[in-house]
C-alpha cells in the first residue's frame, strides 16, 4: 500500500512540477492509477495540507499565462474547467473586467494592426476576437476606434 501511495504522490508531484493543477484536475488525471479506493484522496489530502496543491496559485498561474491573449469569457471557461470554486472564479474574472478593452486592443493590434476596410474584414476580425473570449462591447470598441491612440 505504501508503494501505491508513493506512486500516486510521485505522479501528482510530477504533474505539479510542470504547472499548477487544481485538485480536481489531479483527481481526473490520476484516477486510473489508483489501486485501492480512497488512496488517491489520501495522497491529495496530504499534498494539499503541505501546500503543494493551492487553488489560488492555479488561478494566478492561469491569469499570468493567458490574460494577455484571452478575454474574460475564455478565461472564465478555463478556470471553471479546472474545477475551481465559483467564488474564486468570479473574483478572478472581476479583476480582468477593467482591462478587457485594452487587452482586446493589444491582441487585435498584434494580429491585424489596421482597422477593417469592409464588412468581410470586420466580421473576420470580430470572429477572431470573439474566439479568444472577448465580449461584444470590447470587440465593438476595438473595431470602432478611430485615432483613439
């Protein structure tokens, strides 16, 4: 039994060494390696008690890696997919709302750099920003900017 727990802990630590993972992500990834019922829960409880699993670090890590390229909608979706609690997700999303237009403008500038000349280009640019999770208001403001810089 000790070898099995060590193996699960070792696998979890290997995953955590690559990037922060939520407890739910680790449960999903390691469930197939559990040899006895409750073994995975015990291993993850111990890692969480020692501070190896920390939901706030997961949120901070994702925001740091993705906020510069993605809108609030997409980031919210990714945080929810990690199984983080709704309140923590709401706080993270609220912190990004203030910079949504600036971030959308920067993503747009890197990809396109000039305003659309016709409806086809406008639709293409709007789809690009929407696919990255930027909201309608941010997209409208970015594509309607005229000499705002």
